[in-house]
C-alpha cells in the first residue's frame, strides 16, 4: 500500500503479522515502512513525526540523472531525455558498432514532460529505475544466459529451464522443479561475481539446501573462492534500487 505523506512523498507501507514495532528504510527515493498488523493510523503518524529528522538525514541522494551512463561489464545504459517520443519511455539498443568495448549500448529515453517537475523526486527516479531494469532484463537474457548455459555445461549439470526475473532481495533462485531464475541485476556485476551467482544456483541442482555439502560443491565450482565472492556480493553497490 502506498500513501502520500506531506514530508516524505509517497510512502510504501507493509503490515507484518509477526513484528511488534515500526521500522522504516529508504529504497531509492521511496520510504518503506514496516509496521504491526492493525496499527492505528495515529501511531504510524506519530512514528514518522518523531523520526522525521533522522529519516531525512538518511535519505539517499538521487541515483539517476539525465546523461548518466551506468557502466556494466557487458553492456552500458545511458539515461537521456527526448522531446519526440509518443510514449513515456523508449529503450533503444545498439549491437552494431558498439561503444566503450561493450556487447551492447542501451539508451533509455525519458519523455521530456516526465521530467518537467524535476528529476530528483521519487516518482521520476522510480520511473527511470523501472526502465533501466527493463533494459537490464533484455541485456541479461541476451548476454548473461548464454554464459550461464556454458557454465552449466562446464560443471556437467543442466536445469530444466532458465528464466530472468527481478527480485530486490534475490539475485538468483533454483526451484525444486530445477528451474533457475536469474535477476537482471546480474548485468551490473563484475564477471567473477556474476559467475558466482550462477554457480550458486547450479550447485542447488545437486544440493537444494545450504548444507555443508552444498558449500563444498559451490566452492569447487568457484575454484575455492566462494567465501570471498559472498563477501564481495554483499558489499557491492548496485546502480539501481
């Protein structure tokens, strides 16, 4: 649920049946609030009023800007504004005579009218972010999935199907039906971290939990560097939210 707040703009609210306190965090320019189920609106408002100064001090700087190039190992993504597109956004991809040594250059054109109120506000940042992730999904399907299939062949396993789908908290998953799903956010990771995520999911084809046997297998796939890669993925700052 989203509500409009006079200070924070749109706030995303999630009621949680097992929590006993209110908490808040920024996701991009949007404030996410988790609170106990059935909490009175007055208590929610008092929490935001008490925490206002601290939350505003923690508000992250806007992530996206017109002309900014998001640089990935295989593809890059340029954010541009256009006055001659009929839709709110258009994504162009260049795969011939590419620039900067990439496999593809993506340009995310935002219709000029979308940015007239400023690019720093939360709805515009969220709109740009969604379109960058759409382009990232295309790039992951085109350039990461072939790598994933090659790595699967190298280690001698094969999922039933590969999928690309975004999830904010998971870079990959492997279902009990042996379907591996990869996040489009993999397109932004350095090569060795991208491959680690793929190896992690491939290891789940043999070991469905995170047992010692699973980690031994994943570590073997990663040539003894699993622990290092786990730490690096945790500290990696993605250029999208």
